[in-house]
């Protein structure tokens, strides 16, 4: 099967269409909101993180802490020795001190000592594999098969730790690509989005499973047929842009445009039951949040980001934080809110990513690396010029409070 002709920086623009996506878990009971007097004091580039020796480049790069390890998820991955291409990979590390950078050489999300060739993280279905084989061809020029050369991709995005069920839930966007111009799966710049699903990473059995959605209002078609692992169709993608788990409630951000994203919630125990999802439509006259069963009524609440964003609870800031990189820009921003639905503050600059000959995007926070005093935090972004995940240390300081 030939490799898709897709540049790794594709995720940056696909996020604008709200397919892509990051991570973090809030406390069981959120503390009362207290606007912080923390301000950015300094930002230091620490260079590329150390990755698996078979990895030549891989973008995205979101993480969560599970036990004493940090577990990471990546999108398009270019391999070396041997050469190869994967649409998703994962890794884990017990290196939780980022002050001297991060070493993460594992090939999967379970064993940090596995330094072989990484496998695909998001499993392909039997129907997808059969479809790819059926339409595989060395040359699709003038082919009458509209799906000639079509392959599937599954891009991991935000993740949350569902500790009660010993699992990590990872959102992913499915797309088809590799087709010729004018066909249903033409590659164009990134391929054609198909919808969003959830992967369960069982940390006890060490298995990865695409969850099956139930009670969808309508089937979601895919080239190989109806895909029951897709939770939401293109244009909704709830959880595909960011997720945060607060107690037993999962909040997923989606329905994004360049202007911002809306938010939905669901009991994490019933996350596969689409009928249990509720969509934020604003506050009533008393400031109480209002939720609807109709996703079309959801309102935008927070800023969107190139390839996604990270929403998490920050104890030092005393707020939920949304970290993101602006589209086609070098600035990495953050905003805060008392609740996952807001109100979100005006975005403020965290740092400016170093400009290279390539494109920089996919900036994410990694809360598990925060210093004990809460004032030093770590972020990554991807640079297409080298294929590296660049690590940045940001130090906050307490500004004098206004009198």
C-alpha cells in the first residue's frame, strides 16, 4: 500500500474545521474561582524532547498522567530504520521531571522499556483494512475506481484519565485520504474528515479499543460502510478539540469555527450513549448554566487552536485553563475560566514559538510536569522543519495585587 501524500502540518488546518484536537483532568470538586494574580515571568526553549529511535517525525503530541507515568499520543508518524508511515502512535515515560527536558523512547503507551518500532496506536477495523486492500493500486492514473488508493487515518487528540475504570479515554478524528482529485477521498491538503470517536486505553489489560457508540440520532457513513465507532459527524466533533474530566462528568469541546468552540457534557460512565450528551446553550438570568439535548443550539464558549488545545484545572491559577496556538501564527496563548463552560477570559500570550523554515503548530500543555509550587509549567509545540516536539518551560510570578 502506498503511503499517503500528506504533510505532517496538515493537522493545523484540519483543526480549523474542528476535527483535530488535549488533555487534563480537573479535581473531583472544583475549588471556588479566584482570579489569579499570576503573570508570565519568563519562557525558555529547552529544545526537542528525546523520542523513540525509530521516530523521524510525528506531530500533535498530547499527554496525561497515569500513576507514575506520563502517557503521550501522536498523529501522523514518519518512521526510520525501517522507513514507514503511521497515522497514530503512542508512548509512555516515567520521566516526570521536565527541567532537564523529557526522555520518552517507548514504542507504546504501556511499557516505557519497549524501544522497538512503534505500531499503529488506534486500531483499524476489519472493514477498513478490507476496503484499503480492495482499492489498493500502484498507480491510480485514469482509474475508473473512485476509491482507488484510498487509505484511512485516525488522528488521536485530547485525552482524559478515567481512574475509576482504569482507562485513558482518547478522542480521535477519522479521515480518508490518498484518493485522486475529484474523488470522495481526495487528499487535497489533509484528506476528508469522516467524524470523531473515542479510544479506550485499558491500563490493566493493556489493550486499546475503539469504543462503539449507541443511541446515535443517525448513522454516520464512511466509505467502507456505516462506522459504529464514530460518535459524532463532521462539524460537531464533541471532544475532538479538547476534553476535561471533572469528577464523573466529561466535558468535550467541539462544533468549532475559527472564532471558537462550544462545549458538551456527559457522565463518563455513559460516554458511549449519545443520548446522554448535553450541550451548553448559555446561562439563565441567574447565571446558571443551561444545557440542551439539541447540539445545534450550542454556543461558542472558548477560543479554538491550531490542531487543538489543552483544557485542564490549574490549582495555582485557581481556574480552568485553555492553552492553544493561534492559527498560522507563532504565539501560544492561554485563557482561564471558573467552570469548563466559562466565562472564559480574553486570551493572553504565554510565549512565542521560535520561527523556523517550516511551520510551527500543535501547542499543548502538559500539567503533569508542573512544579511543586505550581509556578513552572511545561508546553510543547511541533515544528515541521525538523519533525521535533519542542519543549518550553514557562515560569510564572505573582504580580502585586491592585489596591
